[in-house]
């Protein structure tokens, strides 16, 4: 039962990633593309956790933690760039 | 692993992934920038939270001791998701993205762009 | 020259406890790491505490717990709300900007307040006015402006004022 649930969840999240990629490609403005990238980060955290569950290995959470940290930092750097036109003031 | 726990983990996984899918559909479907911002900001916390709780239960049973590591990630996301949404909204306001035509109180967006109070001229 | 700072053993006790707990969670509560984490939890605040300004501390832990559970419940509600709007057609959507008058001014309660507004059904906080008197909020589907402002003030601002006592 669990392996079927993991595969179903993987399917849903891959659909979500495809939709985000679509928004990343067509997104009319730059901020739209930033939202798409941010959502892709969050979806990939879920995908890595699912991979860890599928392989039964508890050490994948470190990758997920790193992606969460880097995703937040990169989103705020992009936003700062749009707000000021400069990353470091 | 008992059947009951396995069922709980499976339901949480499917529920979390459905929530994330709904958020991404909202991102793809909504008409303008600010409405698009709503969907990922809300679904990311609950969706990843459900999947992480499922993973926490699974590994606590499998390793035989209590495992809170995934809870750290969900706490981190709970703190950062609204901050990221706020910064994205500020960036969109600064970029002067187009709004949906029937958005009410569009004059407030100009006030917010200038950091003024609404009754200031 | 400024005065010699008085030495305090635990400048920020809550942060020390948090640091120790996170260290234990990351290392599965082994005994050696309990000692190492305790050393870090004591030494790091000595170095870092002079850098930060004094922040208000929560007065009543019980109300903090109640506020957290209310927030978690509202996150579930807001996901249901977004799912409902996603399934409807885009033409029935009526987005709006509203301005919420603020009664709290200090940075930490204000941050928690704006974050709670962003996580709750149908609202995202957009911008703060320079005098910190107004919060601009984007609403996904607005029915009644005054009612929504009252709801936000009653449900999130009043408990925060009670918690931080400002």
C-alpha cells in the first residue's frame, strides 16, 4: 500500500513541477518567474523526501534541509535585486 | 510496521501531494500576479508539512527511536514561506505588474508603492 | 568610549534552549552531543547577544500555544479556500487591496502579525506604510471590506497585543 501511495504522490508532484515549469516559460513578467522558481524549490523538497521514503533511507532529509535554506535565500536575493537593482547595498 | 500506521502515512502522503498540486494549478491558472502569489504561499506550508510528518512517522517506526529531524524543515518553511511571499509581493508592487481589471481599490496600490498612509495626498 | 558591558551568563535564555534543542534533534539525542550542545548554547549567546537589540518577550506561554494552534487551523482553512477558488472560474474572482490600521509598532510582533496575515484565508500582506500605521493587504476574493478588517484585527492583532503586552 505504501509503495503505491509513494508512486501516486510522486506523480502528483511531477505534474505540479510541470505546471511550474510552464509558468516559468510563459510567465509574462520577471516576478512571475521568481514565484515559479520558488514553488519549484518547495516541490523538489517534497520529491526528495519521497525518494528517501521509497529507498527507506533516513539521510535524505539533509538534502531537503539544504534545498529549503538555499531556496529561501535565493528568493530573497532575487526580490532584493528587483527592489533595489543591486544585491549588496 | 502495522497496517494502521501504514495507512496513516499513505493518506498523509497523498493528501500533501494533492495540496501541492492544487497550489501549482493555482499558480498556472490565476489571472494576474497578485492572485498568483496566493496559491503557492499557502499550499507550500501545508503540502510539504503533510509529507514531512508522514516521513517522520515512517522513520520513527523504522529506526525504532523518535525522529524529529523533518519537523525542523517544516518549522523552517512555516517561518520562511510568508516572509518570501511578502518580499515577492513587494517586488511585484515595485515592478508595477498589471492587475486584473476588476481589482477593487487600485488607488491603494499606488499608496502602498509610495509607502504612504491611505488618507495622505 | 562606551561603558564596559556587564557580563551576563545567559543573555538570551530562550535562544539558548532553542539552540540546544535543535542541536539535539540534529544528532539524535546522543550523550556526547548533549554536552557539546550545552557548550554551544552557553558560549554562542555571549558572542552574539551584543549584536542584537532588545526584543519584547512573550508574557504568557499559554496564549502563545493557543495562538499557534489557531494559526495551524487557519492554514488548513486557507488551503481549502484556495482549492475552492482554483476550481471556480477566473471571472467570478474579485481581488482587492485593503488597508488595515495597525495598533502594534514593535518589530517582532509586527513580523508575526504580517506573517499570520499571509498564511490565513485569502490574504497576503503586501507593504507597510513608512509610519507603521497601516498594513496594505491583497485579498483574493473580497466580499465585505469592513468585516474583513475587523476579523483580522480581532483574530490576530488582539491576541498578539495580549501576548506581548504592548
